[in-house]
C-alpha cells in the first residue's frame, strides 16, 4: 500500500530494533511501545518485552501463533490494561498517564464480538458514534455508511441478538470504525466471516488506510496481510521476534521454495486415497514408517547431490520442501540425483516464499490456520504434476 | 493538536474505492467526546431503550407491586386495625399506611437487580468496549443509575395512584385524604424513594462486580431483600412486633426508607427506632431517615465505585 515508511533493516533474525525503525520526523509515532511487559495476577507473563513503533498511516500486521500475547498486547495499546513494565503511547499520549487522550484516538475491535444484543444494528452503531462524540450533523450519514459497508443496511432495524456470528462480527467492525478514528486496532477482524464479507471488510480497511488511518491488526489470513500491510511484527511467546516489510521477511527466508512430491510418500500415509496418482498400484505394505523412510532417504539425497547452495530441507505431507536461493537453477541436477537413487518424483512446484514460510522459519511453528486452511497462500498448486512456476 | 492533524495528514489517500467516495476519503480525526452530561444522557437512553425492548418484563415489574399491594391491603388490613390505631391514630387507613411499604418494596425490587445490567455488559463485551472509548467511567455508571431512577419514579407514581384508588374503594375518601401532604408530600416520597433505591443499586452493583454472575446477582438480591422487608416497619408498626425484630429494624435501611416515605405521606413523625424531636412533626422522621440513607449511599456507593474502577483496570482478566 504505502511505502514511505519502509524500514531499513531487512534481517529476519530476532531483533530488538523495532523501536528505532521507521522515520521519526513529523511528530510522534501513531503507536509506540517500549519494552512492554504484562504479567497477570496469577503470575503468567503474557507479554515479555514488546517493542513497537508504528508510524501514522501505516498498516501494521501483528502476527503470531495463538497464545503468543497478541490480544493482551492490543489491550495494553488501547489503554485497557496497564503494562506491568515498559511504556506505551498513542500519538504521543501515554496509555497510563493520559488514557483519556488515547481513547480519543483509537477504534478498537476486540477479538470477542462485543455488540449490545438488545439494541438494533443501527442503534449499536449510533451508540458507538455518540460515545465518541461524532457531531450530530454527520452522525446519521456515518451510521448509514458503515451499515452499508458491513452489508447490514437491510437488517439495520433488527435486534443484534437475532444475528449470526458473522453478522455480529461485521456489526462490531462498524462499531469500531464509525467515528473515523486515526488509529484502528483490529483483533482478528474477519475470523468467522464468509469470503465475500471478508473481502468487503478488507477493502474497507484498505480504503481507510489509504485515507490516512493507522491500521494495526492481527489476523490469520496471511495473504491479506501480505497484500495490505506495510510492515509486520511476528510475536512469539510474548516477544517480537521480527519486524519488517512482508517482502524483506520473505526474502530473509533464504530464497525460493521447491516442493517435491514423491511417489509412495503421500499414499503411505493416506492409504486409500491414491486414485489420483498414476504409478501407485504397488503391492507391498505401505505404512507411515515407509513414508518417513522415503523422505529421509530423499533428504539425504538432496544433501549429497550438492545441487543447491546451503538448502533448508523440510518434510511435507507429499515429500519435501527445499528452500534455497538457487532452487530454480539446481532443480534438474536434483532430479537426476533422485532418479539415480530410485526415487520417483510425481509433482513439483517452485514458488516464492509466503508469510507461512517466514513464520515457520522464524518460530518453528506454523501460524494457527484454523478454518483458513482452504485459502492459505501457495497451497493450491502443490499437487500440480506439471512443474508450474509461481511468478514473483 | 497541530501535530496530530499534521500526522493524520501525512498519509493522504490516493486510490480510494470508488463506491464509497467522499465519506471514506475524509481524514480520520480524534474523537471529541461529549462531556459528562452528554455521556450520561447517551447511557440513560441506551438503558431505557433496552428496558423498552422487554415489554413483558417492564409490564410485569409495574403490575406486580399493584397485585401485591391489593393482596396485602386486603389480608393484613383485616387484622391491622388495632395496631394501627395505637401507632398512627384511628384516622389512618391501612391502605394509606401500607402505601409507603409498597413504594419501598417496588423500589427495592428494581434497585436490587440493577447490577444485572453490568454483568450483561461484561458478558457481551459492551463494558470493555465502553472502557476503551472516551466515555467517562463514572458517567456510564451514572447513566445506568439514572435510567433505573426513571423506572422507579414511574413505578412510585403508579403505586401512589393505585393507593388513592384503593382507599376510595374502601372508604370513599378522596386523594386529599390519601396524601394529606399534597404536592410537597408527593415530591418528598419520590426524593426519599430515589435516595433509598440508590443504596440498594450500589449494593446490587457490588454483588455484580464481585460475583460477575447473573444468577448469583438475582439470587443474592432476592434472598436478602425480601426477608429484610419483614424485619422492618414496612407492614406493621414496630410496636406490635417482637423485640428482636425491633432490634434488627434499627439497623435495617428499609426501616428508614419506609419511615421516611411514610412521614412524607402522613405528615407526621412515625419513626420509632430513633427518637428525634429537634425538627418538629414529620421532619423528626424525615431528617434522620435521609441522614441514615445518605450514609448508606455514601458507604455502599464508594465501595461500588472502587470495585468498578478495579474492574475497569482488570476488565480483561
């Protein structure tokens, strides 16, 4: 989206330079967190040293596995929780010392849907507009606009208690945005929505971001983050392990990803669902152990073949995923080595790394995909029998 | 604020979605808030609208005291004559005597479940949402209280009207006999009832903030307040009741609510738990009643506000 805040660092390694990235010329940062710790009453440290510096107008993705401390951090940023240690400010206003000012800057959409079930959709949005002091002259116009954006205009006079989970979620988004806040915190804003509603909301987030709104969001829809966010922070166990642009993070993974499907691996694990593959009517007993064996064998071939420069090899459901800066040029050499070793390649895919790969390489665990599995990026062509290249 | 608008302006939009043109392209802006009065009014409106969404509950809560009133007047009125003559004189009908008790009982019923709204807001996330907005913590709570007060005023007016009708049906006396103190008495009844309700609203919200549970809030409200009515001067003069009830009644806020309202209705000193003679006539009851109720309000209110502040700091636990 906007690129004027591109940071200078491009390392994917754990970094504590987040607070110093970004330009610091015109006024205070939209969001600044310095060494924030949050410890709950029971002693759990949910956030242990988060540094953030988000410039006005940025779209900032805050990603991490479940339980990493994302929601707790956001609650601290919107002044609902006081940090146990460290400091947080929004547009220069400290969340503890000057909470009132912070609340005048932010729009907050919590992870848990929070609408008043006994009010209609319109009354809910109107209430949100009123408590933020949207002037009467433009209030109704704003309310109708937001109801339209979240596609609830035709049920605007229905009680929120009659809404499905997805509808309530959309209503909540309207509540959080109706007063046109300069800084918007969206905690899983589109989880549980159908794809159409999701797209519509993302379009709106993009539009308000283009209009100058700072957007700070958590989500599991990595492809949207990749498309919309100027920068991303990855959170793991309450700590920021990387902050950078999506492009730099992906570049830091170490090149393109070569995914190889091997005959006998997939069906060894999913015996019975082998119809789609041609040469799999073997009679020997395929089992999980054999799949593992095949992959280990293949992995050792990759290393001994020396086709790539310092490759990273991961096991996948179908075979292997090899990450290296030169997979595109070394792929033929590898196939020859596979052939010599008696391994049959049934499918191949070379693609640029996704944020999923970034996540995996930095945290060692995949972001929890939940229901997003079907839309996860770069997965669609994995079974492609023809070596299709995903263009950069 | 100049730095803020400069900051907001630093990221101008370029390719806005055409369908939602002007409104979206407008610059985001710092919320202005509405000030304390505005906040309270917004909150009052929200709660009144919610009340109106439950016509059956509202209707029942208005009709129930009327039914209770008629039954009590008929049943207790049949045997209360002698006790009443001793306490407040032969010219006072039991209907008139009972009216303050029903007023206080209804206010009690409404006030003691006031905390449920808070629990519901915590469950629905509205509590946290309001906390993250510029709305003042105190004002959102006051708004809820004021909405309750509106209900209690309506309820009280209905009960007073009902009392006048009942008295007319029993004795043929007009409203002048029912409320000898006139408009001043009517306003006095409202004022003391509201003050009385305030103490129990605070109590209910304390229970709600401690338990954070709807059922517990209702259960504790009901199991505590109903018996308290009987160990007070509500239904019969304390002179005819056992000593232990007299002792409990002395520290029971309901006694002071009922006695205060009753003094405002009858225009005479009806308080027996404390003997005050300094003010003359009904004021000998009204002044100490108000004083005691104010103390209950301040103490319970302070605890409620303290708990509310703690809850707003730790709302996310």
